[in-house]
C-alpha cells in the first residue's frame, strides 16, 4: 500500500509518518519511507544520527539516472530527457519492487530503523531563486508511478505541507491519505482545502487529530471535519524526547497513541487497491502536463508516451508482465 501523510506545516505529519513507518517495521512489514517535504526532517524522526544526514543520496540529484533506469526498453519513450515527472510506465518500462535486490532502491535509498529511506533533498545554494522544489519532488512522483507494492509492503511518504501537494498529480498516487490536523482553525482549513481538491479524484482521506490536550479539542475537530476524523493523538512525552534526539523503541510510545497508529495500519490494510484508477489517473495527469508545457518544451507530442494497453500490475501478476 502507498500511504501519504499530509497537513499544515507544524501539524506533526512528519512525526506521524515516522511513527507509522517504525511501527510497521516493528510488526514485520516491509517499508519504504520517502521524505518529499521541502523541510527534510523524516530521517531525524526515524532516528538517523545527525552526522549521517549530509551524506544521504538525494532523489532530486539522481533524477536523470532515475529516468534512464525506469525508461528501460519502453519503445514509446525516445530518451530519458523526454520523460516528465508524470510519464507513466508501459510495456518495456522497469518497475520498482520493495525487495532486497531492487536495483533502483539500492542506489537511491539508505537503510535506517529497519526500513529504506529516500529523501528528495532540500534546496542547494545553486537552486535559490532559480529552481522550483517540485522539480525535485518529480523524482518521487516517477517512482510512485512505477512502484509495485505487494502484501505486507508499505510506501510511506511525508508530503509537502498544505495544498502544495496539488502542484502535480502525486496526490492521486496513494491508496490512503492521512491528514494530520491540530485543533485549530488554520489546520482544519488545510483539511477543507485538501479535501475539496481531492474530492473529484476519489482520494481516500482520513484525519488524525494531533496535539490533543482535552476533550474540547476532539469536539472541535469533530465539528469541523465530521466523519473524516479517524482518531487522535494526545501530546506525547515520547515524541518530545524523540524531537530532542532520544528515539526510544516504538513499542514504548504511550499506549493510547500507539493504538491510533495500529488502527491506522489496519485501516490501510482494509483499503481496496484500485490499479485501474491508479493507471487512469497517471494517464490523465501526464496528458495535462504534456499539453500544458511538456510538448512545447520537448518539441514533440509526449502524449504518445502513454501505452493504452498497459495497466499497472498487482504484485502477484508482475512476473508474467515484466522480464
């Protein structure tokens, strides 16, 4: 399952993404975690020592190689340079698996806390004033478009804050989206904005309340988000210690907060994966990007990259479709 954690900046989405990922590993699941936020804090939240952070491979910097690898022998894609962040896979493309021998993940991710971590990378000095962060996040979108996840496998993405996620079609790449929401007007405002944009694309959104101090906080969230409220986490001394660098075993998280994380995982497991929708929406956003700017930039019709005979396979069907 592909899972996104979104919300207002400072709501705790990175913390919740890290708790979910670490607990999934703790109960025996295979996890790929990706930090797609401009503020790169997921590695630290997972317990990675500070001295390792500057040497992590950056997905944004490896985008040309990622494109070339994923292109494979797809005859519809003339070159890696012709690929957009939205280019969908087709016959001949290389797909990604959450296996120990996957070539792409071996190149661009780092082991930490029993899982694999990929980071987009923040702004470099040479980017300031001239580059858009979404060009870096494009590497994540391409990977999600080409990634086949099987039973007991999770891809957990810490997304950009707020409605920035709608600058591309990446918000449709997930089986379940958790929106982390504080009991404040601004935070529930982000929920309404996000839910409004996502409604036309059948994006399943569940709200996790965070930083809950009293019953009135829950009442406030219920009033403003209604049935979307899935659960809530109280203020946590465990999280406070982790934010100071002391990341304790996940099973020592406060029992009520751990129960919310476990319930979120069960909800994910109960979510029906719709690969036809996944494929159709990939085609939709690629067509939009090609028509809006990609065709003019490349001087060719990039809509032709869409393979009308290809539907993203389930993991159990992969061996018969991909050599």
